């Protein structure tokens, strides 16, 4: 990307990274990284743009609240999607629950998990999975499109990450879009598709 073009579009014409990205068929983050690379000072999010997509950022919502009807719709949609209301009889539903009974408790594996996911082994596995699965969700066959789906594809462990001997087993890893990955781990997946347990 030419520096002069970016100066003209971003600084002079006050276009956003999103506007420029659509025109040159790139991801907005790529445009932003080019601006940084060339030392072009970036505007704060929600700043002036010719598209009019932002006025004054979050100022548009100041002093406004959702109507009760809207709050109820949001609540019902979240319950339908498998979320649990956080208050039961006026108290948080997790109050007093031991860590072993917490739905997100994973045996204290967080530091170990972070270490593994930042390792060279994992980086190489990710490349192999993407190549093997042709950048296509292995559940719904949705192809990865960098314009629309950046960050919306995940690598799923069929046998849980907690089973150490399968963590870096390529045959245990599969590429899923974000929606399918969410569904696989939800209560809606009653047949435990793409989930195996080791006894």
C-alpha cells in the first residue's frame, strides 16, 4: 500500500480504515497496521469520517436507556441461547458455589493453557489444521473469507484440552467457525457431535 495514497485518503479526505479497507478489499486491521508502519498518526475510535458511521462515539447513547420491553427481549434471547440469568432470588447464581462446581472451572489449567497456546508447537499445529481443513468449517462447510470472517474461525479439541496426551494430536483438532464452535459446546449439542470423552 502506497504511503501517499494512505495520507490522501486517511488524513486529507478523513476516511476511516473501514472505508479504505472496503475499497482495496483488505481487512481494516491491515489498513491500520499500514498507517502505523508509515508513521501516520491515527485518529481515536469514533473520530471524524466521511462515511458518517460515527458521530461522536458513545456520546450518542449518553442519557438514554433501553425500554423494559427491549430489556425483556434481550433477556429472553439470551436464555434461549443457553445463557443463565445471573440473579436468582436477588443473588448472583454463582454465589457460594465451589470452584469445582463452577461451570467454567477447568481444573486450574489457565496458566498451563496459556503457555500451550503461545508455544511454537501450537503455532505449527494451527497452520497444519488450517491447511488440512482448507480454511473451511468442518461442521457447516462455511469457507473462511478474510474480509468477513477474520477471527471468527476457531480450532476445536475433539477430546478435551484437559487430556494432555491429545492436546497436540493433529487428528484431535478440527477447524470450526465461531458459531459452530459455540454450538458444539452448548446444551443444544445433545448428541455431543465433535466431542469425545476418554474413560
